[in-house]
C-alpha cells in the first residue's frame, strides 16, 4: 500500500494444505509457558522498588498517545520472548499482506482494507489486481460536498442514523467522543435496536420537515435496520406529502438496487465495499453522520490520525510499536496467565461509548475457538471485554477489581486536557485514574482482612494530552491493530463473524410463530424444545 520496505516484500499466504504448525509447538511459546510458571510470585510493586528505570523500559509513545505498561506483570525477558513470539508467528508477513490487499479474510475470500480508507490521495490501493484508491477518494469527495451542502442549507436540524453493529457503534462512539467539535444546531440521533422504543423516543423530539434519515446496511436487508427504516418512512408519510419523503433519506449500502426500491434516489446512495468489515467501517461512508455533525475537516483529521497510527504500526520496531506492545501484554495476560476478562476504563465522559465499541471490535474479531486451518485451538483466545468511564465505574464494579477472586487486567485511558472549563474537575479526574492504577498495584496491608487489598493487579495506562479528532482516530486505529496482532498470534481469522449468524437464523424461524396469525402448534416438538415452545406460547399473546 505504501512505498516503503516494510510493505514491499510479501511472503506467500498460508494455505490449508500447508504443513500444520500449531502455535504451541513454537519454542517461544514453550519459553513463555515456563516464564508464566516462574512469575507466580512476581511483585509489580517490588519490581518498581528494585528498578528506578522500570517506567522508562516499559513505555512507548507515538501519534500523541503514551502507552505505559510498566504496571503489568512483565520483565525484560518476558517482553523479549513475547516479541519473539510475534516474530515466530510471522506478524510482519501478515501485516504486509493486510496492507497489501491480500484476501486474508480467507473464509469469505475478502481483502481487509479499512486502512486504505484513511490513506492520502496518490497512494495506490491494490486488491484483486485492481487499484480501488479512486473509488475511496471519489466517495470522500461526495461525502465532503454532501455534508457541506446540508450544513450550509440548514434545512435539516435532526439527523437520524439507522444502522446496527458496526454501522452504529463506530460513528455513535466517535460522535460522542468529539461532541465539543460538533455543530450544535444539528442534533444527531442513533437508532439501532429493533425495539420500537429506540426509534420512538428518537422521533419524539424530531420535526418531520427537518429530519434526515441515514439508512446504513451493506445488504439493505438487515432485519433490525430495515424494520426501523420502514417505520421511519411510514412516520414521514404520515406527516409529509408522499412525494417529499425521498428528500429525507440517504443510504449507505452495497445494494444500490434495494436502496432505490426503498425510495432513495441514486445521488443519495453512498457505497460500501466487501473489503471493509462492518466493525472497521467507521472510516468509510458509514462515517457520513460524523461529516454532517463535525464537518468534513474534522472527519478528515480523524482519518489522518488513524493513518498516522497505520504508519507507526507498519514501520516502528516491535519493541517500540504501540499496537504490538498493547497486544502482547494482552496475550500474556489471557493466554499465559489465564486472565479471562479485560476492563477498559476511559477517564473521559466523552469516551463513554468507547468500551462498547472496543467490545465489539475485540469479541467479534477474536472470540473464536477454531484457528485458520479449522483446528480447535488448545489455548485461551479473546478476552471478555467490558468497561465504563471513570469515575462512575469506581462506584459500580471496582470493588471486584480490587478485592474480587478474579484478577481483571485493566486498560486505563487518561486524557490530560478537558474541553470544558470548570475549575478543579480535571485534576480530580486525573488523580483518580493515576491513583486507581497505583492502588491496584500496591494493595494495602491491614490486620482486618475485610480491609486488606492483595494488590499486584496488572494494568496499562494510555495517556493522551487532548481528545481531538486526530488523537481519536489514532486511538481507534491503535485498538484495531492491537486486535489484529492478537489474532495473528492466536492464528485466528479476525475478520469474519460466523458466530453472529446462528441465533439470527433461529430467530427467523421463531418469528413466523410470533407474528399475527402465527400458531405455535406449527413449530413441532421435533423442530424445537419445550422451553422454546413454552416461551412462544407465553409471549405470543402478551398484552
């Protein structure tokens, strides 16, 4: 993708008929398992007492983000072996294949090119023997022109984004994170749940004459999205002249024919591509609500921040590489130390949706038990991810983090500068994030066991001077590449999500028995269990 040495030399993509190479047969894996046994009595607090340079050794900085992993249960030997493991797993080769447009999403035979969406003009983007850079920049140009027109006209005071999953979580999170940069004369609403309450409450505050709907669905068949879109269309038809309704819809989709059949004019349909996965699609036309709310210049700054992190991930040595270091400490905690949960704790109210965004990014990507060759893995993979912004979380679940029987590694995000000028707030917020990470490490001795804290609970802190569009873009890309790196080490395809499909398929079978006129008796005991039949019977005719 870029003209540098790291991107030029690709090794061949592994095939299913390649000789088996289970991760546990690697020498570096064996060494790390031995180190994990030795580290049982390791004290993070004592490690600081014995080495005044520990922070210097175990932190790195790039793209406006400082990564401090010195409070993890690591030693120089452990970090060296983790880096060796990444090398043994051919991280550099997989990284080159991803940036180079190879079909590394093998189960769907697709390239993975979300990084290309934020590359500057003039950089070729090859996939399947085609340069798709022109498509990307043409779409960005259309997004820029459309957002400028809508913002200048001032006709639409409400923008309702209808999508789900990656078509909702990414732009919604970024809109919340960058609220200080938004146009306050435009209210952005995000509707994802098929529960009528979600759409209903959004529309309560909207004026039909001044409301624009963005319907985002790659196939334009997603059940939740299209149900909400049809109800939004009916709401407009009840309140406007029928011929005016088309002017109130925009579509982001790969299925142009279905969008047009729904009633969206061709000039208001923006493309999606199969080489961009949903949870990585924020940088595409899926980000259109951000352009409308933030303005295109701020959206472009987000792309630039992500591109800067792409360059860092592609070019920085592994021992100085933020996504790699964050990934490796996560692999160490999950796979070798057996910690199954990760708490993501942003000390910024603006980042309150960031844990949910990363939760999807991580758990949908690496929540897998089968490797690329179809073998069941014999080691723990993706962690359970949860989180809330500080200081709210401190008054909700930190009790378990400090004294619970489950050790939960934490990733804190600290933002130095506030966009809001209230005296004393930011210093108190920052004192808490720094204090919590130290308390988790230090613990507390006390003769009363109820007041005793064992400490030695690992954490990483990401420190950002200011949360602006550039640094948010870099932060999101950091987590994208972290998760990709972990997938490489675990030998997973991080870009499919077959586990999402089964429940949806069964829901479709059940739906016909819940809709008006449906009869539970038609779902025979051979097709279902008594619980499913009983629940259909109980809920079908609920008032």
